[in-house]
C-alpha cells in the first residue's frame, strides 16, 4: 500500500541532495562548485490510526500529522 494521507493526500515527493565543495566567495575563496547530485525522497510524516467512519464502523488508515493536529478526523 502506498504511503499517502487519506485526508490531505500528502505523498512522497522527489528531490535532490546537492554536494558542494570549496570555500565560498564571501569567506575569501573562489566559490563553491557542485560535485554530485543524488536523487532522494521527501517522505511525509504519516501515522497509522484507527478512524471512526460515518456509518459507525472503524478503519485503520494512514494519516499525516498535519491532519491529526488540525482535527480533520474523528479518532476511534
């Protein structure tokens, strides 16, 4: 199952790790240079919680902490 928030739709997004080498111009050097770029993922802070459904049942779903703090759901 994909790690996606059931309420906000937050999901992992792709980004880069950029490695730089050298002394900055501000510090008296000739500037920094990019030595490598590596792909990475930014993963959302998801928790698996039991949620009360409108029909009276309960279900375990992945929910972002932002949704939990904002009281977007009713915990069982």
